[in-house]
C-alpha cells in the first residue's frame, strides 16, 4: 500500500445532538477523511439522547462518500449497553469492537479492533483476524516497536494509529464527573455536558495532568503523531486516526492530509498543530515506549 | 478438585495470594483452599523485585500445597510483548509441567497457546481481561474453554447475581486487599506518567518512579514527576498510587478517583455466596507471610462459620480492619452507591 488514509475516531464527549449534527455535517462537506467512526463509546446513559441523531449523521456521511463505521461501547454494563453491542454487531455493516463482547457477537463478519481492546502482540491479533478483524487500532500505550512487529507479522491487517487527540487512558465503573460535582452516577444530571473536551484534572501544584469525561479518564495533553509519509509506510501504518476535540477539526484533518500526502514534513505539521487552540500540550512519548505525556521534541 | 463446589457443597473457595514460597507455605498452613502465584518475570501482573517463583520453586510449591490439600493457580496474566511471545509460551509450559491446578491468563495469545498445547490445563480468565458481561465471558468460554472468570472490581452484588444466572462458568471475586478503581486491564494511567503499566510490564505506579520531595513543611509524593499527593506536618505520608491521589478539579481539591482505601467485602461474603460466586479472592502477592497467615485464617474462619450456618462476618471484619492501608476500607463497587 502506498497511500495512507485518514479516519475520524468516535467522539468521546457528551456533545448535544445539535452540536453532533452540525459537527458531522461539516465533516461530510469539508473534511478530507476516508473513514468516520460514529456512535457512543463511553456512557450508556447518553445513548437514549444521541441514539436519535446517529441514523441521520450516518446518512449524511455516507452520502458524502465516507466509509462510516459504528463504534460500540467500551465498557458495557447494563442490558441496554449489551443490547446496543448485539444490535450493531449482528448487523451487516462494518463495526468497531471496543469490548470483546462485540467480537463474539460479530460471528466472523469483518470488524475493526478498537483501541479499548487488549491487543498487544501478533498472536492475539492473528486470532482476532481469524475471527474477522480487518483493521486494528492499537491500545494507545503500545510502543511503535510492538506495532511494527504486529504489522510485519500480519501484512494483510490494516494498522490504524491513534495519531491525534487526548489519549483515552482508562475507564471505570465510577463516574468522575458525578463525583467531582458531588452527585451519584445514577442521578448524574448529565453534568459531563459542561466539558466538551473533558474536565481538567490538575495536580496539587497546578500541573496539567488528566481530563475526566464521565467514567473515562483521558490525558490532559494531546497526542500528536507526526511522522512523515515515508516513515509511516515503512512502519506498516495504513491509516491515521484523528480523535475529535472541541476545536476546528477540519483544520486538524487538513494538516494530517498534507502530511500523509507527502506535501509537508513533520516539523511543519507540528508547527501548524501548535498554532491551533488545543486543549493541552502536544505529546507523543508512547511512540518510543516512554511516559505518554512526554513530547520528544522537548 | 477445583470447581466441584455445587448445591451439595456450596462452600466458598478461598483463593489466597503467595508472592514467595514462604507465603505459599503460610497460606497452605492457614487453610487456603487455593493459592495463586506467578513466575519471576514479566509474565505476571505483580512483577516486583524480590517477589514470585522460579520454575523450581513453583514445582516445590505445588507439591507442598497439594500435601496440605490446597490447589495452586498460576497467573500468567500480562499481555505478551509483540515479538517476544516465546517468553509467555515458556511460562505456560512451565505451569503445565509444575502440576498446578489452573492457569490464570488474560491475553488471547496466552489463552490460545494454553488451549492448543495443554488442552488438559484448566483455564481461568484473569481480571485483567475485564470480562464483565455474559457475551464477553461466553467469548472466552466458547473460544478457549475457560472454566472460571475473575470478575472486574466494577460490579455490584446485584449485577453479579444477574450475571451468574446467565453464564455457566464459575465466577471468582476479589474480597480483600488493594482496590483498582479503574477497570483492570483497561488502564494506562501508570504508563502515561512513568512508561510502565500493568498491561505492558506487570506493574502499576512503580517504586522506581516515586519521589518524596520536601517543600517547606510540606512533603510531596510524586510519580514520574507528577505530584500525586501532598502531606502537611503531622500527616502520615502515603504511597503515590496514581488513582488514589489528591487532585484539583472544578476548583476543589479531593481524592477525585478514589480515597486511599482498600477493599474489605468480608461483610458481603454471605451475599456473594448467595449470588452464586464460586470463589473469593484475597489480593496481596506483595504481602509478607505473617500478613498472609492472619488474613487467610480470618477468612477461612468466616467461610467455615458460614458453612456451619453461623454468621461470623462482622467479627472477621473487625479482625482484619487493623491490617488494611491506613485502616480505611470500602466495600467498593459491590454496593452501587460507590459509583
């Protein structure tokens, strides 16, 4: 493969239906990405609200020529969560499995192995390929050395690297938005909608550290993998995933489009990203197996 | 034999930790039904210096445990590193050769290898696999023949009751010791700060990345340079486990993720038994033999009391409270209010 594709990952945050519809309409009309992941992956309590707009968003994106993939919830707990995974997985359309339950329900039909699945080596990836995995988005902490080893062992598997956005670091049974606002998860008032990029979590000495998003914990920093086209091709990367943040994502996508098309080099991509009002500092430490918050240009 | 507890024999199986041969002996003598341990390398999720078993020690440990009537479950429960999966395969072979009663694994690569090469070896699904629904558990049962699942510490007792009605594999739950707040096997917080994590290297918030720095009368506990907690004069300084630190959010300072508490679900043992749970697990492979001996004896007394129709759990709870971190405890996610 000599072309590197781009995808827009699933949105992690509690955005209003109006905001979701507008956001994806702009993606459909203006964004040079081949693939878009949609659906609620973080909190089943948000589903009754945003379930209403996904069909319309799907249509809009598909009509614009995008490959649209439904992402399934990362930590299914309730019957509703489980049913949503079954319904999406049993359907013929391509889905992203973010919990092994989805893989099971897929019964051999093609699927994307999402970053919430624990795929750390070529043998695990191979077993899942035999079960239908066609694309693999590695867990964010997986070093490039391991990603390369998997790519080499399984040349038919498309590797989709989490290249931009706050890093999804953890999920929990507990809701940190509710806890921070002294509420209970069962009566959370959907207070996570106040933080469209996540709620800042800082250390006692005011260092920016993490971001909470309901039951999810993300990095405060923003992952930015900006290897140039040739480097990515050498390492066996087939697609870069850009994760939605509450900024001008079209601008982000255009920077990465220029990068993977070989029009700009890493330094220019970084400089252009730095020029955007990002929610945190750039980071790429995980790529080399270092702490994830580090930015190796420093 | 493992897994033979049923309506005629409804006792809870007590699964106890052993980080060293001495702890294994202590657990066996204290009446552990089962003892879990790991090999001395990165294949297990308690990969700390001075802990765990060589292959020779494992073989001897299995013999000793069997003499006392205890089963041995061996954790090969980290995720194999790409390009180095032979290390994990070798560990599976060693477990099979030792005569241990089961292997505890999370990685699909490890489960797949164990099933292919050692079809008679009993497979338990590690908590690190984070399988909490009938669908995900069935995947591991149908694909690899897993016979028991260790449940993530994010489920309430009510949810465990429902789950056990929908699945046919045994369930094992944590009842005492350290408490992960995040879903195990789904947490990269430690590697974000230090580059090392449970899934990558079998450690969380590793000591080598910890520093204690004084600033005036305050002491700051840091992990990978990030301040995880601060202590004023007279306050006891705790270990900076990332998810148990004090942070600022929404203008307030708090233990945002979890207080520095440990799990004690001793009071819930009867409810867990009624929920259809097969085995109760005590965390703490990093603990010394004296601790192991005391905790195992207390829980064994509780299980025996329950078998005899008694109700000893509150007494046991009191016996154990002095031994937990800072004496502070929680029943965790088992009670829904935790969320």
